């Protein structure tokens, strides 16, 4: 084991579960969290169930990591909700759900994690989000996703500059559609509009792990989309 510890949100399935496996295979301990997640019998894994939009959940996640492993080296925010509707049809519930998961959960957890990292001088935050920001397509309305993804991108760049003097790196990964797809293929949902799915969760995991192993990269927005967003 490396002695390093990663917190991974959305760790119960999809990209988040792939990231849990990826970090474990590199010898890291992992704190995996999701709204619903099963306990793990692996001594190198702690699971925490809860709504990340609640500040108290962020406290429980950080406390679990510190109590079990004594440190936090990386936070990967991979919990994400994508709701596709015409802009005028979004409801207050849609807005609360998307902003709560995609932005509020990131905000409280990153705030706690970065404070802990700054005290130790060093750490890494990676924000993984759907990639529709800036890529309009009338067949797949995505204004709400654009709001939250755009917020994460802006926060990533801002925090990278603010916390570089503390040895903390902050990056983002914007994947395209991966298998298994969260949305029906015929809907065109995701960032890689009308084009085939990227194909593998492992591509996104590899992107995050690339950033993890690149100590000079911070403030980077890494598009893993097979070129579908080129020119947008």
C-alpha cells in the first residue's frame, strides 16, 4: 500500500465505482460515498452513505477518512446528475436536484477536504462532470447541466490558483458518453452529441489517474470525449 487516501463521491456505480477500483489497484485506501452504498469488507475501503448536498454529510465523510486512515490525499468528485429538458420546462425540483448533487455537494466536501490538505501542505482535487457546457445541441437540451458543469470548471480554475501555494492541485475531467450509458443511446444524451459512446468507463478512470500521477498539472480541464467536442 502507498499509504495514500482518496475520497471518491458517486462511488457506488459507474465511473465512481471504476475509480474506486482504479485507486485500490494503485495501492491507495479509499473512502467511497454515495446516497446509497453498501458496506465494504475490504480493510482498505470505507463507505459512507448520505446526501452530499448536506454539510453534515461532508463532515461525516471527512471524519470517517481521518478516523480510519488519518489523512486525505485526493478528493474525486464524480457524483453527477444529468437532466435533459427544454429550458422553459425545468422545475424547481430539477434545479434543486442538479445543483444539489453537482455543485453543492462538491462545495461542502471540497471545502472540508482542502482545509485538511492545506494543513498538511499538499493534496489533489479532481472534479468529474458531464461535459455539455458550451456545446449546445437542440436535440438534447442541457442548460441545467451547462450551469453546473460551467460552475465546476470555473471553480476548478479558481481553486487551482488559490491553493497552489499550499501544494494543492485542482483539476477537472469532462467525459463523453461511456458504457453503460446513463441515458438511452437514441436520446443523444451526454457531451458527445450524436456520436458513438466513448465506450469504456476505464477511459475516464485512466484520465483521472493520469492527472493523479502528474504532479505539475493543475487547473487543467481534461476532455475525454474522443474528439467529439473539437471545434465547439
